C-alpha cells in the first residue's frame, strides 16, 4: 500500500468515528433535553426515531451513489451535511428545528460507514484486511460505547447544546482534512439512477423501522397508529423494492445489487452480524436506563459504565485483526460469541442493589466478544465478493445493521415496558418492577447469544471459513523465494517465475500471481520444485488463465537473457532439460515450456 492509501483510510476512519459517536449521545441527553424544551417523552423520542428512519432509508442507496459519484465527492457531501446538521442543532431555538437538524445529520452519517468499508476493500491487500477491518471495528463499536460517557460528562457541566457543540469542531476539521487528502478510489459507474427505486426504499425500509419503533410506543400505550400499518406498508415497499432491484441488476443498474447474497460466506456472516448488532444496541440502551432509573446513578456515572469496555475494544480490535490475518475467522467467531453469551447471562443477575462494577465488568466482556465477532465477520463477508460488488455489499451490511439495531432496541424496550407495567399492577415498587423487566431482557439476550454461538460454530471444515488461506499461502511462498534472492542474488524479472518438474499439461499448475503481491525474482541455483494451490474447500485448483507453450529461447528473450543457455544458468540447469519446465506467471496469463 502507498502512503496516500493510508492517509485516505485514516481520514475516513476518523471522520466515521465522529459521525457514529453522535448516534448514541441522545441515550443520556434525551431526558435533559425533553425537560429543557418542554416536550413529553413520546414526542422527544422522535429525535432518536427520525435519525434511525433517515439512516434506514439512505444506507441502501449508498452503494449506487458511491459508484456513480465517486468516493471523494460522496465524502465531501456526507461530511458537509453532517457538519451543517450539527451546527443547526447547536443553535436550534426549539424542538422542530432540532428535529430537522437530526435529519440532516443522519443524511451524512448514513454514507460514511459504507464509504469507509468500500474504500478499505478496494485499497487494502487481501492478506492485510483483517488488521484494517479491526480498526473499522473500533469505529463501529467503540464510538457508540463512548457516546453516553461523553454526553454525561458534558451534561454534568453544560447545557444539552454543548453535546452537539463538542462534536462540531471535530466534524469541521475532518471535513477540511478529508477534502484535501481523500482521492477517488475504484471505478465509477455511468449507469443512470433509477428514481422509482428511491420511494420504494423509503416506504420499504422506513416503514419497517418505524414499525419497530411503534412496538415500543404501543407497549407504553402511546402509539400514534396501530403497529400493523407501518409493517404492512414496509412489507409491500420492500417486496416492490426487491423485485425492482432483481430486474435492474441484470443491466448493472440496481441501487442495491442483491447478488451479494449469492455468496454463502457473505450471507452467513450477515446473519451473525445482525444478531450481534441487535444484542449490542439493545444492551447499550437498557443498561443506562437501568443504572439511571433504578440505581439512581448520575448521567456521568451512567456513561462511565460503557467507557472501559469501549477502550478495551479499541485496544483489542487491531490485535484481533492480526489474528484473523494469521489464523482465519473461525476461532475468533466462536470465541467472540461465547464471550457475548457469558456477558449477557451475567447481566441476568442484576438486582436493585447491583454495583457499578458488576455492570462495568459485564460490559467489558461484552465489548471484547463484539470486537472478536464483528472484525472477522465483516472481513469475511466483504472479502467473499467481487470488487465490483464491494460498495453494494457495504450498503447491504450497513442497512441490515441499522435495521437490527432498531429491532434490538424496540424488542428490549418493549420487554422492559411490558414486564415493568405488569409488576407495577401486581403491587411491586417501580424499582423492583423495572429490575424484573431488565432481567427478562437479558434472559432474551441470552437466548439470542445461544443462537450466535450455534451459528458461529456451524462453519464446516476450518478451510471453508478461511477463504483467503490459499492466497496467504501463495504470498508466503513468494516472500520466501524473494528472501532467497536477497541472500543469494538473482536477476529481477518482470514476472514471477517458478519451475515445475512435471510434463506440460500434467501435474499442478501455479495460480495466477496476485497483482497486489510484490513481483518475484529467480535466485541463482533455484532447484526445480512442485507447487500446489488449494481452493477454500481444500481441493487442488487449476490456473484460470490458459497455459501456452513457448520455446525456451522466446522466454529467455522476454526476460532479458541473452539466450536460453544464460536462462538455464540462472535456473541452475538447462532450460531444455528433459522434464524441466518453466512456468511464467503474470497478471493475466502464464506460459509453460518443455524440452
């Protein structure tokens, strides 16, 4: 990777961290904000609801938008929208203007994570994606964990406006720096936008997410409409949207290309990410409510519950990425899901006298498990796709994460509300009734965690998860050969060259050289050897490019040797020696010659 590539990715990571940090600041600020603006809780909740709705509608469109307008343009537009929305929130004179500010913020936030993942998949070599996706996991999980802490710290000393005011300068700096350093990445698409797909996405994804929010409102008796209405609208919209995309993807014009789900690793990984995201977001919402309403903790103390876990996740994610690059995803996924299960079952023991330290310790275990789960799953999911589908895969993954977060939040809040109301009607105190509701929530989360462990364990043979194992093995062979050259001295050639002791057309053939792998040199005295490549299932593979026979003299001339004798000397023998065949591996073709 070039230094400019690191600069681009680093800038995107920082910018995405800022916008996602803003997502969870409302969990602590909402009660204070409702009191200051004089709005009831059912109305104030729309500051969170409208943000989720906007994200759910826009994320499915980001794959097409990134391909159409390019990474640089979309970055500038997204960060400008987020910065403007944050500035409006700081000076908002009333609730209506603040609601508009949250919509503008969400428009920018929705683009950043798919943009970041698409850029990483395009620029980072396959054998190094684990570490980079570990850094992205810091953004996805640590930023939401730090949001309540930052919000509580600000609210202890200033008004709610400063919750947005603290974010604003970082948003401005990220926008200016990104405008200078972010460059176009990947190929642009000239396909015209399908305007019919946009309202279908709005009604489909928007209706479904609003239905999830309405579940929580109906449990408290404050739903604006019957909950079946948004679900019906969402189901009809989603069915029409899917049908339209299936039609458009035949012409490569789909707003969200559904061919990404043809990849089994992608689909299985997405299912696991959805269950984990629902558990994470539901837990991050319920724990602060329990700490504040039952244990009587201040906003700052409530926010500090999530801080150690967030820091621990930030430290562990890059290490988890290195483990992924070395060992593959299976071990990490199984270990991560087990840690998630342990954490949520530990939280089922909460009482009205639960300590700050128990909640903090359980949250730390949860965060480590989430880091060990998200990093390998996202890397595996996107790595199983063709480069042309990276942006659509990122959009699909982001959309389902958003829906899963909404579903987890709605499910957990509904359970707390229903059980608490039932306990209060039975004569329990408000604290005891809510504690029963929280325990029920974590029992439900425990059941979800068992599903996670089961899915994580169902991965078949180790190599079936390790879709990049063959590539990593090929890279290690080339790196070993290059070290031989550096020690023994050899002639630099334009392509990777190896020798096989089989007759032409028989035996194993070398896989085409990965364009991202450094070119190889042939050391003096290199002995003939056999090379095998296996696919993800462990089977021997054949080279996809055709193998053509050429005379040794032609190969010698192509590589800058005077004649085939000099070529033979470089290889430690004669090029026309019986049974010795030269294989030339290039970007798009390979050549094999025999005596």
